[in-house]
C-alpha cells in the first residue's frame, strides 16, 4: 500500500521518487568511503602540523559523530516544517561543506568543514528516510528500506574505487565529487512530491498516534548493537587479514568486496522473511552474526576469515531494514521524523563507537578473543529475541482463545 500523493505537473512516478530518495541515502556512504583512500596522502601533505595523522583520521569519524548528535533534533524539526524543503537545504549544505577542502589549507578548517558535512548528513538521512516512509506503507515500505540499506554497501565499493582513482591526481580531487548532492537537490525539488492522506490533507496533519520516546527505546538500543557488530567487520577486516598474513591489496580488496556483497543478500533474506515478526528476523540476524564472529575468531586462514565475514554480513543485511521498519512502524507521519532521527542516531553512534569498542577489547584480550566476546553478545541478543518471540506467541495464543470464548458465548 502507498499513500496517495499530492500530484503536481512536476511530480514523477512513485517508483522514480523512491529511487531518488534511496540514492540520497547513499551520501552517508560517500561521507567516509570517498576520501578513505587519500587519507595517507593527506597525512603526508600536513606532516608538519601537530598530530597530523590523528587529525586526518578524524576526517572520517567526525561526520558519523555529528549525525549521532544531530539526527534527533533534526527529526523533531522535520515533524514541524516542510520535509522536502529541509532535505533540499541539507543537500545544498552537504555539497558546500563537502567541496570546502578543495580550497582549505589547514587541518582545523578541514575538520570544521567535515563537522558541517556530518550535520548535513544528519539532515539528509533523517529527512530522506522520513519522506521514503511517507511515500510507502506496509510491505512496499519494507522493500524500499531493504533496497536503501542493501544497496549502500555496493555503492561503497564503487565510491572507494572512485576515491582511489581520483586520489592518483591529488588528495584534493576526490572532494570535487561532493558537488553531486547539488544535483540530488534539483531532482528532489523537481520530482519528489509531498504525500497526502486519503482525505487530501498533508500527511503531517494526520491524527496524532504517539507511541512516545519509550516506544523507540528497544529499536534504538538494538540498532546500536547491530551497528557496532556491522562496522566491526567493515572496519576491522582489512587489519585482521593483514595480521594473519594476507596483506596484498588484492586479497584485502577481495575480502572487503565479498563482505560488502553479503549485505544485499541479507536484504533479500529480509524480503523472503517479510511475513515473520521483527523478533523472528532479529533472532536469525543475531544467530548469523554470532556464527560469523566465531568463525572469524577460530578460522584464521584466508577462506575461513572471509567466510565468517560473509555470514556476519548476511546477518547485518537482514538486521538493518528490520530495525528501520521497526523504528518507523509505530508512528504516523506526524512523528516519523522523530523515529527516523532516533534510528539514525543509534546507527551512526554505533559506527562511531565500533572501532573504539573493538580496540579496547583487542588491547585487553587480543583480536580473536574480542571476536569471541562479540559473538557472545550477539548470542545473548539471539536468546533475547527468542524470548520476545515466545512472549509474542503466548500473547497471540491467548487472543485466539479469548476470541473462541467470545464466539461460543454469542
């Protein structure tokens, strides 16, 4: 089912609008993957600056931190004002801040611009996802969320390759790609229309159904855990392969590509399990993640390490659209910005915390033990999901028995 759309002469077919909004979400990948290959070049360029290596690495981490800090306030904002206007403003801000390092000559100035990129990314991800949820409902919305989360990892492979190729010219050259969001802004302005409800009233004026912040606690905390687990593989796999003697760029590249390709397969699994409950899908996801971490910990060969990463990626690919659907499923359009903001905060906070958590565990116990501990955490989450599934089953059984009792009485 889809919401009827407030049509205008410029409104595009609904599927095209969905593709535009999915493409907008790829900017979250571009914020980090595009410049990752040129970080060593940046560090050499600013070698005379104090703490240059550490500051250059922050250019990757800062946008995710800014999304975690600003997604919820921005979500509350777009529940009160025009979402399309906010999205267009965020896209233009993203382009301006992303292009800034092509002209800046100091690391502090570049870091400031990266903070602004993160704020713009928070706007784009929160408003874009809320609009996607406005345009589609039910199974259709779930399919679009699966496409959004599953396609991002494939895009990251392309963006990494593009950043590396452009980095052959100069460390500044990849930053010119940040002009792309200005094109997205034009597409949103010209082609994406505002959803309306069945009465022809803007969706933001629907009757309020407020689950409150408490309704977002469970999906947000689960998203945080799933995000930490997801980014452990994304960030740590190259280092893990290197320490195990597989340091050739071709070996690392193949491993990263294989792990990334597993995520869309998880999205396909999400669609196969569409009729299953959130608890059932999360139980399968955490079981796959736990198995993947255990395999990575105990199978230290190249094939075993990649097999574990692949299994983990399938679990993450199943988890991300499930969690996004869960977070946005309880509210109508009046509170959808808050829901998508809370989800983005949890997800990007997990991205920021993941390398910190893994580094702390590895320093204390070693990488293999760290992987085993993460497998244990995922196993606990698997058991908790099974418990939730059991409670749901008992609740549904009581409802069926109660209904039968009523029918007998009548």
